[in-house]
């Protein structure tokens, strides 16, 4: 009799938090902070079972995931390579856009567009050129990217680049013969039963692939499961395992946190303003007033980058990031980063705290989405969402 009761207990609780071995205190913290930061959707799946799903009293709808969509663009390029519609990642871009067979542009490869080393002139804030005003659209983002000058030698510097990813939309169209949205729908949305979506487009109708996707959170998380299962979705190999593996490796020699349009989360990231960083500041004639104010932080080792940011905020106020940009520019590091060699998660990351997180070791995927409406830009980014999911 006791064994029968025990068996019934195990069956009833097979989908419980207990059976999924997650920390209920951490899960409660995620729920609390998700509400406090006005999230529109949070979903966590472990071992193929949903352990938390909440839309916070709202009807689920497609949400603009901003730059988190860049990671989905990666999948389109991988599919072209699987289909042999591209020769390789190291194929020069000029083979698809002959006008680039000149100067240093002829040296730019598709890999460089994916790993942010193309050297194309760019503003990391897309609103400056690619999204200049709410009621104004760029005529053609692909043409804008093609016309851009180079600010760095191709392959010689990592610089997060919206224009490079916007150009990938043109790569997809030229290689496949289909506009990016048509290609993506045929290759991914249809086989993954995704039917409710939208796109941000330029005036010519091209999806602006640096930030194009409106997608429901319950569909967005399917792409996390696709990566977790090495390209397989519901028993079908939608994209090759070799592409997933290539995408999640360190994509260039400069920054171990970045693969090919997918971010990598090291087990730790320490920060320090060491003697080497300080020397580069002095050699660049950085303001003496700035150096005097920040000197108390010199050679202080921070176990977490957020602790460093906290001290910067105390020194320079809420707009500390702007102060650093004004004094150091784009070519000087604000600190030296020391990363763990152990990568604990892979993720897509978009403005307003739109995250897709994949944790292979825990067989877990998670999504957090936040829409434009009602978003508080001071409080609502839920920046520790990924760290909390990792702790579950």
C-alpha cells in the first residue's frame, strides 16, 4: 500500500518544481522581479517541461525583441550554408555585391559581418542612423550599409555593428533569391508552427535585420530549444549541428563573450583599471580632471562588472556611461576584463531586456520579453534575469 501511494505521489508531482530540481527561492525572486520590471512575458523550460510561464495579466502578442533578433539572423545564414547557397563563412561579400570588389572592402567576409569585425563605419546606437526618428524610415538599410565607409581595417577590431547585420539581410536575399522575411518564414517559421509575427521594415520593404523581429515569447523560446537540441526541432533537423557549434564558439580573437551573433556568458567576468589601461589613458591625453576623479578605482579588482558600474555611478552620477564615452571615446577601454574560460550560457540580448537564454548543462531555456508600452527606461531592464536563471 505504501509503495502504491508513493508511486501515485511521484506521478502527480512529475511536473512539479521539486521534480525539476530548481531552487524555489530563486524562482520566486524571478517572479517578483519580473513583475516589478513590468515584464510582458517570462517563460522557463527545463528538460522539455515548462516550469514557469507568465504574461502578467496581458494577452500574449508579438513583441519587438530589438537586437535579440540578430541571433535569429545567424540561423538564416547557417541555413544558406547548409543549403549550399553560400560557399562558406569566409566567402567575400563582394561575390554577392560586386561593388565591394575595391579597396579594403574586398577583404570583408561574411564571417566578419557575423562576428562584428568588418570595420564598417557604424554607431552602436541604431537610432542615430538606422532608426533616426519614430516617424521616419531609412529608404533602404542594405544600400545604407553598402555605402558606408570603413572606420577600421577588416578583421582587426571587434566593434558591435548594426550596419553589418543590416547587410546580412541583403546577403540572404542575393544568395537565396528570396527577401529575408520570405526566406525566414519558409525555413523556420512554417516548420516551427509560428504564424503570428510581424517585421520592422525600411521604406523599400526590406526587414531591417539589425532589429526586425516582432515575435511572441512562446515562439521565441522555440529557437532556444532548437539550439539546445543542436538544430533539431520536434524530431526534425532544421539546421545542422555543425552550424550550431560554430555559432557558439568564440567568433573572433578579441572578445570571448561573443560567438556569431550569439552572446556567451562566462562563469565570471572581473574588471580592473590596471597600470596598462591607465597608461593608455595618459598617452591619449585624457582629461586630468577625469583621471583625478577616477583614480580611487585604479588597480581595484572587481569580482563582478556590476560592482564596477556601481562605483562609477557613485563617482559620476546616473549618467556615468555618458561621462566615460565623452572622456574615453570609442578607442579606449574603460577597464580590463578578465573572463572565465568556462561558458555557462548562450543568449540573445535585445534593448529593454529582451532575452533568450540557453543553459545546456541544465537542459534549460528561458525567455523574458518587454514591450514598448509602459516601459520605464530607468528601472525595467531586468538586467539580472540571466544570472537568476543560471542560479535556478
